[in-house]
C-alpha cells in the first residue's frame, strides 16, 4: 500500500483535481534553523491568495516551494497535480510564473525589456536567442502594454526604475501563460502612485476568470488587491491563520502575526492597519 492508501501515487485523485498547490505537513530546515514547520495548505484553480507576515516569517521560503525551486525537508508538496520529488522540474517550472527580487537580480542590466519578457516562454533568464517566434514577441508586447510598460520595450532592463522593473517582471511571469502565478513583494520599492497602480492591475487580473491561480506575498494589508479571496498569516515559520480573506484579516490575527496591537480598517475592498 502506498502512503496514499489503496491508490497508487500516480493515479489522479478526483477530489484533488482542482488543486494547484497542495502541501501536507511541510517543514523546511537548514542546519539547526527551522524556516517553515507544519505547513498544510491547499490552493484551488480559482483562488487568489495573499501571504502576510513579518520579516523572516518564511514567506519567500513558502513561495519557493510553490515555485518548485525548493524541496521540503519533511512533508509533501504537489504542484499542478505533480508531486515534488517524483516529477520533472524542467517540465513543471514553465507552468508556474514566479516574480521575485532574486529573479530581478539575475537579469543582466543590458538585456532589452522585450527580451526579458519573451525569454520566459523559453525558460531563459539573461540569454539572448537568435530569434523568437513572431507570435511570442507580439504576446510580450501585449503583456507589456497591459502592465503599462509597452513604451519601455526597447530599453535595457538596467536603465529602468525599481517600479518599472517590477512591472516588467510581472509581464514576464505571465508570458508563458502560467497555471499558477507567484508574486513575492511586487509592490516593494514602489512609490504611492506606483503601488496604487499595481494594486489596481492585480485586482483586474484577480477578477479575470481566465487568470491563473495567484499567490501574492506582502508585508502590508494596504497592498491586498480587491478580488483576492484567501489569506495566510505566517510568523516564525508557522501558520497563524489561513482561509477566506475576510475571516483571516482581523485585528486579533494581524496583531498576533506582527507582534503588536493593531487597528485594522476596511473600506471599499481595501484594508489598512496601524498600531492600536
Ligand atoms: N539557507 C538558510 N540557512 C539558514 N537560515 C535561512 C536560510 N535561508 C533562509 N533562512 C532564514 O529563514 C527565515 C525565513 O526566510 P524567508 O526569506 O522565507 O523570510 P520572509 O518571510 O520572506 O522574510 P522577508 O519579509 O524579510 O522577505 C529567515 O529568518 C532567514 O534568515
Ligand atoms: Mg521574503
């Protein structure tokens, strides 16, 4: 008998068919340090999740598991129905769009913006190909246009501002038409206008029924785009609360997560928080 009971691990489970992410009792340890412990989490196709928690809580570690960049030390992770450790990561990764500061740092400054976006479809970063398909180039331009960056298409990536780079990387994350979109602090470093613009664009994307399941990591409740459905709060590598956004984003839960008494305000789809 397998650990799945009577079924063999290769048989799809009809109850799990819509699960984009499934983690069971996951921990990640590095030497004596526990980065994540006891995390069980399911994300369905039509869900949009926000992950909140203080610095060092384990948010990026969780997202890297969901991006198939990392294996758990214990527990199991299944992404898009494929169990990590039993699947070809090179086939799995292109199905997942991931946007993070670590990726931004890997893009060579001389790379042209359009190439940064189009190369995602070829699983490349910072490599120039002889030629890309015309249809792929057209898609890259469309995505740049959607995110308000089309007029920057010919610019070297290194000449862009922080906020402009973030937007290009979101276009890149969407390039390969991913089934799962992972965004690690996409609003960090943006000015107020840039943040509001990004929140509005992510909200539009969230409300698009054809958009991929999404997970957004942030430190700030102000950055939760309207239309996001679920939330997880992390502290010290453990889950404080998870579930429907409105159940999870409470004064009590946020105060516990961030370790200070907080007052939370909700108005017209947007949250804000300050010390009580
Ligand atoms: N290889 C490693 N060895 C030891 N500790 C590590 C290692 N990688 C990460 N950590 C620690 O694990 C914890 C979680 O890191 P992680 O990057 O997931 O946090 P985070 O929630 O994304 O924080 P931030 O909000 O600052 O981005 C941190 O305390 C970090 O120092
Ligand atoms: Mg992080």
